[in-house]
C-alpha cells in the first residue's frame, strides 16, 4: 500500500527525537549561475570546460513505458528544465560528486521544491515557475495525492511523469541541487541581503524555510526561496566576481559539488547552454508561482488547488515558447508583486 510521506518528527539512531533537518534543493541554479562564466573576464572557456565535466549525472531519470496518449508534445522552442528540491532523511549527501547514498529511497524523501524553468530559444531570459508542493494532482498508479508524494513514491521518473501529464509540457532535463550547497554558497559570497537584513548561510536557510508566520503560507515561502536565489545570483553573476580566479574556483566548487543532472544532458549540451546564456543576469529572469484557485482540506490534508484555466494558458505558452507574451498579458503571482 502506498505510504503518505510523513511530516512528523523522526528519531535519530541514538533515540533522540528532533525535527527533521530539511535539505532542500533550490532551482537548477547551476545553469543560471554558470551562465555568466563564459563571458566573464579572467575565466573564459576553460572554466566552462572544466566544471561541466564535474557535474554528477542521474541515471534513468526519465519515465519509461508511458502511454503515447500521455506523452507531451515537443516544445516549439527553447528548453524546459524540472528543478527539484528533496527533503532527505539522510545525514549523508544524496546528490553531487560526494553522494554516499541514493538520491531516492521509497517513502523517505519528498520533492519539497519543484520548479519548471523555461529557457527560450533566444537564450536572453529565463522563466522560473514554482509548483506548490501541496498541489492536489493525479499521480500515475496512485490516484489523487499531493504533488510532492510523486518523488517519494517513484523518484524522478514518477515525478517527471506526473508533471508532464499535469502540465502537458515536455521536461527536457532534470536538475537536483542540494540546498546545503546553497547554504555554503551564501557563506562563500559573504552572505546575501534579504528583507533589509544581511544574512549568512544559516540565517538564509531559516528565512526560506519559514511559512507558518507568513500571510500566504507556502506561497510566500516559495517567493522567499526565489528571492534568495535571485539575491545569490545577483551577487555572484558579476564581472568583478568572475575576474578573481581564486574566488570563482571556490564558488564553482560549491555548486558543482552538490548538483546532479540527468544523464542525457551531456557535457557538450551543458557547455553549449552555458555559453549561449553568458549574457543572462538575474534581472533577465522572471520568478513566479503557478496559478492557483485556492486551498482546501482533502482526506485530512491541507492541499493547494491549481487553477486549471490559468495553468493551461501558462503551460501552452511554455510549450509554444511565448512566455514573454504570456507575462505581458496576464496577471501572475510574480516575485516582487507581494511582500514575502
């Protein structure tokens, strides 16, 4: 019988209860972060060549034996990444080059952060759409459940299958980055400024985990995660940062040590992507939440109800590579429109 991912306190091997330590994965900042490397002074192609070869690969990340009727259409332009953050129950790394255990074990991890990132064909922008983890959706083989249960029950293949059936958007690639890596990255860049406060890695982690004291709960927490990523990118994707060889090596080590991508994303593909996006900066990225119609209680669980009409137009724009037009003509829950 399927196990609903637990959200209670767990016990350590010594029998001491403590609240689970969340190790969240933020969005595929590897591509967004490294995009500035190729054109930065003092680094050049060597950094792109060297560091793309260090990225860990996830085997068998995509679903197989999916009925043709459930497969999405090919995107008409650009590429779409599914960027996943897992709430792991292991003290050992599960992603990146130092991974000691599998990034997935049945019932043990949930995809706590899920974002679709669309990079248009002109490679001048990036559109980041957060999918609420509590979205009430159909999970193949399991019926209706929260979206974050898909990864818990079937790892990356089931999550990708679920997202593709939900959105009708083809997922071209998958990226998983351990949240602890961004905590280290925050410290490596000397902290970030959020809500008028200067925060180190530990403080920033607490900032993005908060939801109960926020007016809109998880929706505001999602924007906090996006604001954190934008702050880190704004501080690191600058010419002055990349002109210092020692500093850039430390930053790139922090990111590539914790990132994992699907095995179909070759070093050549990643280098081409990074090189084509070398001019993109955080100001060229749009961060938003998927449209929702509200919340509800179903089977004793607090869930998020996606807005079918609103999301269908969004997914169509992503498939047709017309996200700029969509943003210009629709009211969206965009980062900066509310105060998290």
